[in-house]
C-alpha cells in the first residue's frame, strides 16, 4: 500500500484518497455524518486535501469533538 502522508502525495492523489475512502456505496443521503451534526464529510478532510493536516490529525480532532469524552468502542 502506498503512503497517504501529505509529503508522499499530490493534491490530486489526496482528493482521490478522500473520495475513495468516503465512498460507502450508499450515497450521501444515507450518511449520518451531516444530519447528526458531524458536518459535511467532504469538507471535514479539506485540510488534508490542501496539504495542511494529516488524516490522522483530522480524525483525532473530529473524534475528540463529537465523542465528547465518552468511551465509545
């Protein structure tokens, strides 16, 4: 598997990584992220696409914000 780190990818590759990662096959209308307050799933990863933050950082921030310190397995 190729690295997904910003330093190892182009912007176009990062766009494709996000697109293929978020494509659950069900379409956005079935995604709970938006209507439960999680935000637009595409814009959540815009900083990764733009080369500002790694996916890991974004995921950690997102989980910290929406888990509200609950222990979710």
